[in-house]
């Protein structure tokens, strides 16, 4: 019997990722990266990282995206990082979008942290020399 793993979101719309990617491209967000965290994370299924040209560009892109998602019926959207807007996060539940200014993105380098292989470390076995 094959085990079905549940995602963070109870209902994940398959059209959400293409919508988000197209939205970000249309709003001139640069260097967009999609990271699949399905069955690797307990808090989200996907992460999208992108760069705005300025704090204003980051802020406006997230604010307009939030309005569009609300119009589509998405509820419980969480936005953090406003009004400073050097790093803004929008969480839909199944997808987290991180938009950065170029300087902040290179400083935090989330792609490197989240693109690694998520193998569990067996600390007890390492102590025993196994």
C-alpha cells in the first residue's frame, strides 16, 4: 500500500504556481526561482524567490499580488516586511513568496539554504560511530 503524504495546504490549486510565476514576470520581478518543498517542509509546499529593482518595486509588487489573490478568493494571506520592503514575504499557505532588493537577496542567499538536499541527520548514530 502506498502512503499518501499530505501537503501543508488542504486544497492546493494547481493553477496557483503558474499564476504567481506569470504575475511576477509581468511585474518585472527579476531572477525568479521556484523551489519545490513538497514533502520536505511542514510549513509550505513551494517557495518562490525574486528580486525587485528597488524597495518601492518590491512593495508595490507584493501589494498588487495580495490584492489579486484576495480577488481570486484566497484567504489568510500573510504579508511581512512592509513598509521597509527590503525583504517582503507573502505567504498563501501552500506557497511562500520572498521578494528582495538585490542587495538583501545576495546577503541572505535563501536559494542556497533551501536548495540543499534535505536528508535527515541521525545525530545519535553519528555519536555511536555508525
